[in-house]
C-alpha cells in the first residue's frame, strides 16, 4: 500500500507524550463549571473521528469532545455545551466544522479550529445517536431515538426536511446514518429492528429495504465509490450489500457478540469492524469477504472504528477509554491514546488524611489514586472483579480499603499500590467500608445484611453484627471511635458499640430505604439520605429527628459533613451537588457541572475543597473555602443578593420551556434536566425570601 510519509508520521501517536512529562496538565482546568477548581479524568469514550487532513483526532464522550493533535498526541481543545453525553461526532469534508449529536436531543456545529459553537440544531425530541455530512458538506443528517432522521442546512443551521419518523418515542430508534458519496442516497439503520433502509436524499422516497440480519443493526457505512454498503449487527455479523440492487453480497462472521461499528478504507478495498463481545477490531477483504487480520489490545467493547485519511492506519475507540492505532498492512499496534481516569461511572471518592491525595472507585472495577495538586493519576489498583462501591483511607494514610460488588474487601499499600489483604467472608455485594479512629479495625456493610469487623493488621474477621433485614448500604464510625453506625434498605440506622459489637439502645426508624449515613464532626448528629428525596438530621444519642433539609423533590444518595460541621454536602441523582446550612436546614449553594448523577461527595480535611464523583466518569474538585465564591442560590436570577418577586417573575416567564425551545435559558433549569418544570419550581420555592 502506497503511503504518504508525512501523513504516516502524523498518524503515529507518541505514547510518551501521555506520561507525567506533559507540563501542568492544563486540560484538567479546561471548560470547568463555575466554582470548580479541577477535573480529574476525561470521561467516557463513545465515538471517534479523524479530521480530513489527518492532523486531528476528535473523541466524543461523557464530558464533551476532546480534540487531539495527532503528531504529538497533545490535547488541543475541549468542546463543551451539551448537557448530556456526546454520542456521535463527524468532521465536515473540508475539516472546518465538527458536528456532534447528544443525549440532550441536540445537534451542535462547532468551529473545528477554535472550538467555538457555530449553531445549535433543534428539533429532535430524544437522544441523537448519529450524525453524518454529505460529501459536499452542505447538508448534515442526524438520527435519533425519537425515530426520525433529519436533514439540516449546515450554513444556516436550519432544518431542511425529515426523511423518516414522526418524533414519537414509540418509533424505532435510529442508530446510524450515512450519505452515499454522490449525496443521492441516505442509508439509515435502527436498533429496534433488523433492516437497513436506503432513501432518496432529495425526495425522501424509499429506494430499498435491506433484509437479512436477524439481530438489530448498530452501524452502517458506504464504500468510497458508493456501490457497496456495510452493516453491523447485534447478531455478531457484518453484511455487505450491493447498493444498486439491494442484494446481499457477503456475510462476514468471526466476531463473538455485538458488532458496534464498521468503516471502509479510503480505497474501498478493506472493511474494519469493531466488536462488543470479543473486544477486537477485524479487517476484511471487501471483494472476497475474507478476514484479513484481527487487531487486538482493547479490553472492552470497541464502540467506533475509523481509518486515517491515507488508509495506512485504523483506530478503534473503546469502552476501556483508549483509542488504539494499528498499521493496516502489518496489523501491529502503533500507539495508544489513553483518556486519563476511570473508563466507566465513578461510584465513590475519598480524601487522604493530609488532603494531598484522592482515591476513587467505579464501575470499571479499579481504584485510582490522584495527586490533588496536579490532577495527575498516581496509581491504578486493579484486582476487584466487579464494581468498586466504596473506598476509604486509614487514619494514618498508609492503607486504603476498597469494597466491591464482588463480595470482597481489599486492603492496599498506598505508597506502592500493592494489595496487602483480600478480606473474604461476606456472601453478597459489599457496599461500604469505614476505618475505626485508631485504624486497627475496618467495618464493612453488605447486601448479605451483615456488618463485619476486620483486624486491619492481620486481615482476619473479628466480629459479625447481625440485625438488619436488608442490604447494609453505609457504615461509619463516630469521631470518638466508640460507636459504629450502619444504614440499611430496611429503613433503619443501627448504632453499635465499636468495641463489643453489641447494638446500642438508640435505633433510628425511618420511612424509606437509607443509602448514606454520616456523623457530624462532634459526633452529636447523624445525617442520612434515603434516595427518595429526603435528607434528615438526627440526634445520635436519642434518635430524635431534628431537621429535614429538603422537601422530597431531589434524590440524594451521598452525604458528608464539612470538617467544621456547619455545612452538609449531598450528591444528587439529577446531577447537582447541594450544600446545606446545618443550623437552619437551608440550601446555600448548588454546584452544577456534572452531566450525570453524582453518587459520592467528600470534603477535604481542611474544608476548602469538595470532591464529587459522578456517573459521567469524572471527579470535580470544587472550591468551597469561605469567600471563594458567594454562597448565593442559583434562583437569584437578577444577581441582587436576594431571591424575591422580581426573580419569580423571570422564572414564571420561562416556566414550561424545554431544552431547545425558543427562549429557553439554562439558568432557570435549576435541576439541570433540560426542562423548566415543577421540580425547578420546588427548588425556587425553597429559596424564596433568601437574602431579603
């Protein structure tokens, strides 16, 4: 295969450039939400696209769109604006525009050089799953879970026509769209049936319906000459079709599990396919249908494949948060671009006692250790075989404990990252772990309805505390180390004598499932969240209900006291982090920036920073030091320091608007769900009169 020396050099990622030698890692501070100091991790990878000249690679995912310079591997841009994950991206043929489709129902057009948003294309009523430019770059097609394929004028951002669908959520989800090279034909595929449709791009008339798949179709692609179409399916096959006749030419078998993506080489002689079950990229001879090579290295589903513009290399974007580059001719892996951080949702975060280090765990089964000052990942602790549900440092900071849904607890040496002990005994998922004040005992709560106490020095089980009748979701020691609290889905918080394991007389009886419990720094108060909308403060000595911090319109799953005990933080399933005044029960600040649910919050030991771990695969470090940012509520729309009737009038004028509607303003969408509706009204109502 003939190669361009310059382009070939451009396409090779220099893996050393992704080491700690990159100065300052400034991308950790790009496009941060208001009040945030740093972002740890880059989110999850969902799609990848080469620029036409091969000098840039765009990676779409949960945070936005990361753009890399291919000659150096350096981050160039982070494009943010979507309020949910970016499912699909595509460069225009001239490379000047980048299109993105998102779970927020929006299509956006970006200036590929500057990262500035050019236009927002509104009309879809459900997740946008696919975008594709026509060859002349004047038209963009987008496919959505609302069952429609829409055509847009790229220059004006205006809709031109709807090819298929009525926008109802009962319609088949459109998962892939592709223009033929001459622009005359548009191909579409759906995840909810087994067919591929070919449409006249000008009239919207159906040309052919391609049948033969017995599984749902995930991806389609035209060959460069437009005579052949490839389709990937959940039945583990790739099928190759004659576009003119609609007849099937080849059935390509070899993948084990879903095939997520297909792409033709620029010369049309090779087809690449990315697998979901076997985690491999396979190359096929288009003329014969024979497999040419298997490209290995990914450790999770390959979500997107793409050839470099000169055809010498092929990339696979994977759920393991890597983009791997292989030489097409030899099949050798040339380089790996790794997006730092967790490859899936983050479920738990914890600061070290000195505040210099943060640990996090998630659905990728790993524990990651971060340098708080630089944002660098210091270590990855692997060993768990299922989601890491809880992490905690020992009081001396030398040991890290992690709990997992694999029913084990592991103790790690923080400095070396080596596993010290694996604690076995629980018969079901372990949800939470906590160290005693002296660091000698570890408590763990499990779905087997028990709390177990472990000797940290030996890894041996010391005691089993029984009494709960459902999953123990959270455990925590009192500041003096004398009492252990356990919260359960059986609607109780039980208090135990930490030395003897005997249950104390005080038991908190609640009305809903309890997901999180935390002692105040003085040990006098317990905070609990039930996941159904309430955050309550209880007297730890008597079990008396002291205060309710919300009226039930948010779902808070994580709770933490500030070190001085004056502020309570909660993580919400609707994305914001909430700060509450413990004395009054009033919410004093919302920290909005995550694009998915927040499952874990924790204050730094000095109380100046709050860390939040999210299902978007990132951790945000927020500045919560006194005076760092005004503790005003988001409902103070006019910024006069009070939430009053003038703010109400502004809110009322926006009530009922959805994301994409004319006049929609995200400031009034107080819970960040894309709709200004009753949940936002309830948040506004709680704040009314504040500051007056």
